[in-house]
């Protein structure tokens, strides 16, 4: 028998209310013991006092009972909305545990919802990622996934594979007959379309990963151009040390800020130059890997100094790293201009001053980020989902060769693999271990 579990479902810290969730057979009894109410009607919000087992008062709270199977987990659930803060919710949870109820593991409520058929894995993962989402665009995409968009794609792909499989199985039974050319052609066409679609979804999901995890924006340039000053200005506080000495920043500094509807990670880096100092060299190595890791690189130049060899070096690095989104910005525009912009190539230049203003830069970053999330097309939101469709695609490709050479047993074998892989997105085939791993990444009380 599964135990009854309880957890605080809201974040710790100061808040106006906190929610405690109890799920399982004993949930109703917990509600009765805590509130001292005999009759509790499902889906009715009770304003009630809650008591410890020694009858002392804990808090006044809203209590709602959802009877199985009409609840998130499919089990009996009781939720208490109590006063917020660090203490009350913990006191209520302690009282519940004192009645012999278990503490929930992270993601255990969602796992029960899955096991009881209330949600499939794509919906569970969408819920979990929605909590982490770093942009409004991601929230929109995930809301659609929660409503079953990915589930529908999985079902339709599966149908298509099963149709081809069924045809092949029938033909195996009539081994002496040749398969009509046009039928093979139409199967190949359908399978090609599916693998193309899968590849597009995988590519888009990689490109748009930052919508959920937060895009990374790195500020790079030679020493002393004002990278750390710009970081501080973006954050509105003095996070990084700024000085007129070149080579001040030795290590990368990463912080979160909100730009438009996105929460991004902004990285200040050590100035790139031919350093002789060992520590500075290591810092510069980190600057180079920040360029690799970043979704957008802001390449900063100092407008108050003439273009020099160090600027040249920074420019050559951008040229080597193709397919990255770069923004070329000229800083210190509040000072007299000494930089010959013609030397910066054909790049669009954004003028900023860490001291006087940098609106054009934040607008440019915002528009680049918006363009990534603009079309709310479907995306895969976990490594597990990406792996499953990639394996599906591989199995379909493996199936093509034997189909063309008339080896239908092999074709069927690979197609069955593909069906198994695509189905695993909604329901994994070798259950328990995958489920435990997946749900353990969810947050507590979810
Ligand atoms: N007038 C003016 N001075 C600036 C501006 N931005 C930065 N500075 C000055 O330029 C100097 C270098 O600034 P930093 O922010 O430390 O430069 P950095 O690029 O981080 O330098 P490293 O960490 O050495 O690579 C400091 O004296 C800043 O006060 C600006 O927009 N206008
Ligand atoms: Mg610096």
C-alpha cells in the first residue's frame, strides 16, 4: 500500500501564505484531526483553526479536501493555505508528521499523478520546467505542452510508424509477392518527412534552451574597455571591481538580470590580451570559454582610445567563432571619440556609456532574445525527450535500407524500435529507475 505523504508546496521564506499538501488514504483523517471537524465536504474551502495533537492552536487556515480520484495525484488530497513566513507552515507539517504521515520526496506528488494516469511524462516535465522557466515565451510554450501538444506529436508519430509497420507485417506473410514500388515510395516519403520534422524540433530545442534555463550573455573585450563597469550598470549596483588599471578582472563573474520578459545570466570576463601573468592567463582562458558557452556575446570596444593590436585580436576571435550572436558595442561615448569605427568592420555598432546610458544595448539584447522565442513552436524541454526522439530518428534511418532492399523482417525490427523510442516520451518502457531519476529533479511539494 502506498503511504500518505505531506510537504510544504510553497517556497521557503517570507510570503503572505504558504500551502501544505497531503496526499494519500490518510489525508482526510489528517484534515479531521487538525481541524477537529467531523464532516468535510470535497472541494469546499473551510476557514478553520488548526490544532496540534495536544489541542494547542497552530494557525487559522483555509482547508480544502479533494477526494480521489478527482485530485492532482488521483488520491485523496488535503491542502492547507496557512499564514506565510518561516514558522507556521513548518509547525503544521510537524503536526501532520506527528500523526504518522511521511514526508514527501521531491516530485513525489507528480510521480503519483503519473502512476495514477492523471498526467503523462510530457505533461509532468512541462509542469516541472514551467516552475524553472526564465522567460514568458517559455511559459507559453510549456503551457501548451501541459495541454498535451507534445503528447499529440508523439501519438501522431507513433500512428504513422505503426501504419508502415502493419503494412510490412502483412507483406511478410505473403513473402513470394513483390512489394509494389509506389507503396514503398509512399512509406519512404512519410518516414523521411517524420525524420526531417524530428531534426527540426531537436535543432529548435537546442537553440531555444535558454528560454527555460536562462540565456547567457557574455561581455568580452580587451582590458579596460569598461566591461565590469557595464555589468555594474546593468545590475544597478557595484558587483565587480572597476579600476583604470588594465587587467582588473581576473575571473568570470556571473549574475542574473531581467531584460524585457527574459531572466538572463550576464557574464563579465577578464580582458583579452597577451598576458604574461599566470593568473591573468587563466582568466583569459575562461573568457574564451565564456564566448563558447554564451548565447549572445557583447564585444566591447573603448571609443575614447584609438584602435590597437589588442582590439584587432578581439575582432579576430569573433571572426573565428561563426554562428554566434554577436553585438559589437562601443563604450565610453561620453568621452571624446578617438576610435576609428571603420576599423571595426561591417558590424552594426551600438553606442553605450557605462556612465551615461546603455538603453540601445538592452533593447538589442531584448530583440535578439525575443526573436528566439517569437514563434511559439513546440520544443523538447528535457535531455530525456531529446534523446528519445534522436533514437527514434536513428531507428527510422536504420529501417530505410532494408525496406529499399525488400528485407521486411529487418525493416519491421527497426521500426518497432522506433515505436518503442517515441512512445517512451510519454511512458517509459523500463519504468521504475527512469521515473525515480526524473521525478527526483522536481522540486519538493510538486
Ligand atoms: N568616462 C567613462 N569611463 C568609463 C566608462 N566605462 C568604464 N569607464 C572607466 O574605464 C576604466 C576601466 O573600467 P573597467 O570596468 O574596470 O574595465 P574592464 O573592461 O572591466 O577592464 P578589465 O577588468 O581590466 O578587463 C575605469 O576607470 C572606469 O571608470 C564609460 O562609459 N565612460
Ligand atoms: Mg573588469
